């Protein structure tokens, strides 16, 4: 896939506009060549609530979500014709610069194959990295895969694992862990050790969409998801919903919590010779 230019703008929250201090809380990313416009923000209280205990968080959350809905309407208007111009310019048309607590901060450009992944990276750089300042480091997908890797090694299957790109008429999806046996068994670890429910939903929906884009390869590809649950107990019910959501995805993927990685490996081994 060829790399395309994208632009981004960072949304900031200013608790006291006269002081000038600001926290990054969202990112707007635009890629005209891919007809992509998307806004991603944090809706959990986390660091922002710790910084400003007197914050009326509900009002801020509603304002940011309303902003997100406006960008969603822009992205789908006129048959998904994304507005032209840099993300910062588009952002300023929706959120006009004034003395309110929300404003656009740093902006920039880059090159990427997948603007969705670019958005995740830009968000992690400017917003997500600070969510981990609370003392707990969120686990990555590869950390979740370590449990599966050990089970694959015990089953003497890990030596057969290799990267694989699934190609369809709509997309090319890369998997770092796959085993071929007439059918490609692709294993995707997914850490849901997230700061809030919206980020968990975004991740599950993104992978469900990716399976949809390669659903024409059914019979040639067998997908497996190994999921890592969040550390915060309040998020576990939502995590279970995301697991069921993934199970209802196209191509009927096998979805198992990392604690059941032995069963997942057994399911893979059952279909191998």
C-alpha cells in the first residue's frame, strides 16, 4: 500500500484560560487521499481529573463528544467526501478560536499507509502517553501475546509462526503471528488494558472492520483473537462486551481471554497436521 500524506491537530483543554496552562485531550486527523477524517479523544477522567479536582467533568465530556459528532457528520457528508485542507484548518472551522477552555494546539503532517493507525500513533504520542503517568503502564498487544507464545512453544508450534499479509480486493491486513497449513491461521493479540470504554470500543470496532475488509478470504484464513483484560475492575464488564462483539465479527473468529491461551493453542493445533 502506498503512503499518503496526512495532517493532524491536537485538541487542548485549558482549565484557566488566563493562566495559559493546557492539557492535550484529543487529536483530529485528515487524509484527503484516503477520504479519511476522524477525531479521537479521551473521555475517561484520569490525569485531567487529577490535575483539576474542581473540574465539572460531565460538562467537558459532553462538549468533547459533541465536537466528535460534528466531525463524524463532516466525514460522512456528501458520500464521504472529506473537507479539503489541513486538519488544523478543518478543526478551526468547527471549533472557532476564542477564549473558551477548548482550543487547537500543535499541528503537523506525516506519511502513512493506514490513516487509522496513524491516528492511533499520533494520539499515543500527544495524549495517551500521559495517561500512564498515574503509575500503571498499560500492557501492549505483544505483552498479551507472550502468554500464547509460551503455549505455542510447549506445543512445539512456535517455530512455524511467521508474519503474513492477508490480501483481498478491499484491503491488505498484516498479521505478525500466523501458521500456514493449507489455511492461514492468523493470531492477533488485543490488549484492552485501556483507560476508558471508548478506547476499548474503538479497538474492537477497528479489528471487526478489518475482518470485514478481508471476509472474501474466508476458507483461506482462520482468525484467532487472544484478548487481555483491563487492570481496572470497573472496566471488566465492558471488556466482556467487547469479547462478545469480536465473536460476532465477520469470519467467525475464535476469541479467547489470555487466561485460556492453552485452549486457543489447542484449537489451532486441532486444525494442523
